C-alpha cells in the first residue's frame, strides 16, 4: 500500500503498528529526505497477501494517524518478481552471493538511503556507491553486501523493481572476479581500484588504470623505464 499525508513524526515502527491490526505486515517504510533526514510525508506498507492489502485499503482509508487523515492506494511494482523481470528484459541471473548489484539508482541516492532500505531484510555489512573518478558524480549503481547469501536472496526477491528515490531499481548477485582482481565487487569493482589502490581494474591490466591516483606508479610507467 502507498500511504500518503503522513505526519513528519511517523517512523517505520509507528507506521507498521498502525497497519498490522489488519494482518501480517511484511515491511513498513517511511520515505525520508536524504538531505534533511526528515520524512517526505509518505510511505509504503507491504502485507503478506494481496487480500490483506485490499482489506486495509477498505478499512483504513482516511484513518487518522498523529492528527492527519492518511490517503491509501495500492502500490504495484513494475516488475513483481525476478522471474518476470528476467523474461521482460532478457536478464541472465548470476550465481547467488552475499553481495547484490543495485542498478538504475538515482544520482541522488546515497549509501544511507540504500542501507536503510536493504537493512529491513537483515544485517548489511557494507554499502558502496561508486563515483566517477573525474567528476566525482555517482555512476548510477551500487553494491550492497549482506552477512550471508540467504539474506541477499531475500533482498533480491523482495526488492527487485522496488522504488528508491523515484527509480525502479534493478538487482542481481555480484560475483568475485578472480584472485588477481582482488575484489568482491563483481560488475564494477566495488572494493577494487575505484579509488586508486589498483585492486580491480589494475589487477587485470598491470596497473594501467588502477594506480592513477593511488600509491603506486602512475599507470605502470615506471615499469617501462
């Protein structure tokens, strides 16, 4: 369910409490402004079944929460599950791993927003939003590492196509490249040479691009002297 006209005082726990009287609530999320940290005045409540969501829509429409009458509507993901997403876009799923590749994110999406979203599935070990080396701007994707494969699988199944900051995200498992690559970032080298330590992109090309801003030689030039 989409829940609009929320008071700025409402947090995730409060929102869940207001709606779990109808039935099992899988998750309740209040959307937060990344700059101010304040509520944006709306959120989402996910029930265990579509029937419960319909019941809540009928029974709780206009319910007063913290002095404001909320507006409810059904919220349907563009891609209801990973299988549908794969059929629609021809995706080839990767082997399960504890780290997820998160694509199609807004340039404004930061690590805190991703940590908050995916933390609802279990323990998050790290969140990385790679940035362009020259401009410093985000590249539009990220990596979220969980404590175990099971939690990552639950997050992939639950959040494929989910809306984060107005964009429907794309998820896949992120694989280690190889031993010489030195990272677990999979598709972008989340822990590799993105910041100049030569781990990912340098490992495959002899430091050609990995050391440009790091502590080694500049792109392997010394080795050619």
